[in-house]
C-alpha cells in the first residue's frame, strides 16, 4: 500500500506537471506575459508553475540521489523527508528505501515519531522494517565467501575477475 | 572579452577531456525512450525446521531485493562493476553499439544504464553466455496485452493533439544466473509473473511534445537460489518516464495507436 500510494502521488504529480508544461496549458513563458495583463490571478498561476517545476526538479534529483552510495546523498534524501510538500516526502521515502542503507533507520525513526499523519507514519515504519531486512546482496556475499574459502582450502585458484563490462565471445553452454 | 573566450575554451576542453577520462566503461548501446525502474521486492525463504519441546516448528525468513541488489547480481553476472549512479531501466528502444555488440536490431528489454540514463552498460535481457558464466534477467512488464481505456484526440488543423490511456498487462520475468566455473559456485533461478497497470498521458503540437508514462507492476513468483529450494518472491516494480520536448514528437511516442 505504501508503494502504491507513493506511486499514485508520483503519477498525479507527473500528470499535473505535464498539464503545466503541456501545449494546451499555459507555459512558464506564457505566464510571464499574462502577468502583465492580470497581476492577481496570473501571479498565482506563475507561482503554481514555478512550484510544479520545483517539485518536478526535486523528484528528479531524488531519483538520481537514490542510486548513489555516499553519506551526503543519503543526508540530502533524508532532508527532503521534512519537506512541507507531501508528494516530495513520499518520493523521498521511496528514495530512502532504494538507497538501501540501515544507517538511515535512526533518522527515519525520529521522523516517524514526529509525523502526525497516521498513514504517513505507518508508511515510514513499514519502510524501516524493509530497510532492516537482510539484503539479497549480503546473503549472496556470505554464501560466496563460504564457497570461496572452501575452494582455497582445497588448493583451487580464486575466481578470476574481469575488469571490463565489454561483452566477450559466447562459449558453448553445456 | 578575450580572457573570457580563452576561459570558455579552456573550460570546454577540460569538460571534453574530463568526460573522456571519466568514461572508463564500455557503452554497449544507447536508448532515448525508457522507463526508470524501482524494484521493491521481498524474497522469502524456508528456514530449517526446529524442534521445540518435541514439536516441529516451521518458519521462514525474508530478505530485501531492491535496485542495488539487482545491480550487484547483474555486475556479478557480467563480471564487472558499475559506475556510480548506474540505474535499471526498461528500454523501449535499445540500440546496440555495433562496434561492441555485433547486433543491429532495436530491442525492448531490461538494461543497466549509466547516470545519464541514455548510455547502456549492459543488456540484461540478452545476458551473458561465456565460459563459466551464463545468465540473464528477462523482465517484460508488457508481456501479455490486456484491456485498456482512454482516448486519442484527432489532430486539429494546427497539429495539436493528445492521448491518454490506462492499460493492463500480464508480465513475465526470470532472473537466471549459472556460474558453473567452480563446482557450480552460484545458481539462481527466480521466475514468475504478475500484472502491470500503465498510465500514459501525452500532448503535442507541431513544435512540442510532452507527456508521462508510468507503470506499477505487482510481481510474484519463486524459484531457486544457492541452496534454497523453496522461495517466494513478491513486491512491486515502479517505472516512470517523463518528457517535454520542443522538437516534433517521435513516432515511437504513440503506442496505443499502434494497436
């Protein structure tokens, strides 16, 4: 449910941004022109367009940050968990999950403790549970280390590692 | 002014040089039309039976399987490491770099892309078939056509139009790795199905094209990995593509109309 609600918000956001940027809707440039003819209503439109642009850019930035592995990126994502915009907070939570670092748990717990919205609080607590799970990578690394140790004990060479991602000629598959 | 020009030239040269030196990875293809994917999966495995006070107690344990885990497994399969910011995408058009990959067709499949999103580092659907290693990650969120609702407006005389629809699909996936170099050092085969809901919105003029394409895939299945014969995999995969171009829209952009 958490993922679905996050997704729906992103979808809704994307749709609203699309409308804001679309050909049939006033563009940012058009809004500036409109401001000169009607200062009150178009000022709101300009602010709205600027806000949508801000939201869109923040979400794009979060989606990039989530694939990094450095502490600064995680801190930047966690900072957006306190953003007043609910859509951004939801995407930030999704980004924390993808960042996949248990060091985020204490800060997430603090945020959950300070969150008044019960649904949002549950989403954060579910995310904490997920982040706390052992990862597939950790499990596989453990299993491979066991097998590697077994081979070395038997006097077999270590598994060779390639240094490029360039494809090599296919070999006959047994 | 002259100094400014010199500075600009120096900066440009530095950028070009920096780009070339930073690109230590082989670009095996390119894509311009793709969904950024977020995998949020949970893999359940059966734990050994415990005997408590003479009674058998059964239990299972869960582990998470998200983008970085999948990227790590694909790196293991390709026997490489990915650059920072590498991401998983579903490419609607994946063009091979024919100087690296001797293929010419465009193909829909799961890919690993660099941080730009357009440079393909690995065709996960094609996978690897080399001495000692065989595997692939076939992920097709549009495997079986379902039903759809929506509309496509007729282009008016000014060339302005729009299209929006929601469509449902059946999916197919299999993540297979067989490292048979050292007494079957690794064997994974996770597979299954699920459903995809796609929401597509696009509007265009002769000079602009903007839109949003998103999928929400519910995935379930099972299979084998390492010594675990019993496993259950479930979760969701989200995908998103958003564009706002000032050039005429590409023909590939309209998908429902191809039906």
